[in-house]
């Protein structure tokens, strides 16, 4: 797939990260060499495209979803520290079939990413409900495509008041490369069959018909996104729409809006969903039981 095809495809991602990805493309379009070493220094790791995996602690498989999401690993996802839905799906399937895994936590810090492959992964997670407990957790950001995936889990938890959740929406853009080609002494003429085959071609200005076609595609994907969130979270489409205006919700706002179920830490979740409760978890459970008993004794008729 060409870089421009990736760029002009629909994305479910926060605007700032989309702008960063767009800038990468335009650097390439101008014929400038992308400073890989500089990017590696900036993100603090080599762009070696290492495969993902999961770790198991106390019977809990922790699957990371970190950075920009794409169907397959590519330059954009590598530069942004991204992940592949194909590899996440592979890891999820392995964890579901792993006899040493009791439950699964998606550990998410992602601004979203490409729409392609996202719904399929989210539906895979949804279909696993009832087999093993699946939880989505973020201590940073769970936005757009990453929320699409996370919302399919049995529960969604955040770490605190500064956690960012939501940004439910879809974006696509048209890039006219004709002027850039003209400067290079190139002119592309497309020969097509079918009225809508290249209705929004990048080799010329966007027409009203082309804009309408792109808007129709974006609206359709947005509707699918909202309907899935409604189904996954067990709410009406009208309720889901109130969460889905593209806004990023912070901390308790996300809980109040119905996007998340509560505040937890990752160790808390491993204790709660693990095979053997830790000493700390046992202490918390004991304290809760004592409080419940005190309430019952104070209200014997309750």
C-alpha cells in the first residue's frame, strides 16, 4: 500500500497525532529523507519493528496496546511506537487458549489509528466474553480506535483524574498532489472505468462529488463505531452518541459519561482478576467484608 493510500484512508485518531502522521507523509512527498536516527533518538528506541507479545502475572495476561494502531506494522506505526491489530489479535487468541491464563488485561496507551482492522479486533474481543474475563485499562490515553477496541472488554478502567478517554469519531482527508507533481515536471492522467472509481483522486482538486463521497464513507464508519460502542457498553445508541462527539473525557468525566467503569491501578487489576489474591488484595477484601458486616449490624432490617 502506498503512503498516500494510508494517509487518505479513514482514521479514528486524536487530531494532534493525525497531524503528526500527515507531516511524515508530506516530508516524504517533498522528496526529503526522513531522519530515522533523529526519530529513534526522540522516541528513545530503535525502529526495529519487533513483534508484540504478552506477559503473564498471577494468571493474568497483560497485552500492551501502545501507540498508533494500524492493521499491519508500517512506517507510521513504527515511528509512533505503534501496534498492529493483526498481532494484537494473535496475542489475544494465544492468551485465550493459554491454560495458564485466567483473565486478560489490555494495557492501553494509544491515540487511536487506522480504521482498517479495528472493528474486526473489537468484535473478536466481544465474542470472547464469558470464556475469560477481559479488561481494558489505561493510565494514559484510550482514544478513538483504541477505545473502539477497549470498549469491547467486559470492563474498562482508568488510573486517575488525568487519564484521557474517548475521542469517538472518524477523520479522512484528501491530498491534492498535482501542484507538487507540476514542480517536478510530472503530470499524471488517470484512465478509469466506473463513475466513483477515482471520484476523490489526489491528482487534482477535490470536487463536490468527491467530497460528498468521502463524507458518506466517514459517516458510515462513524455510525458503525457508535453502534459498536453502544453494543459493547450495553447502552442505547442515543446514549452512545452523547459520548461520541469527538471529545476527549478526562478522569471522572469518562466514568460519568459511561465510557469507563471506575478507577483502578494495574496491580489492583492483577490482584482482582488473578489466580491467587495477593496479601494486599486479601486485606482489602477483608476490610470490605468488615465494613459490610458493620453496615448490616447497624441496619438489621435492611
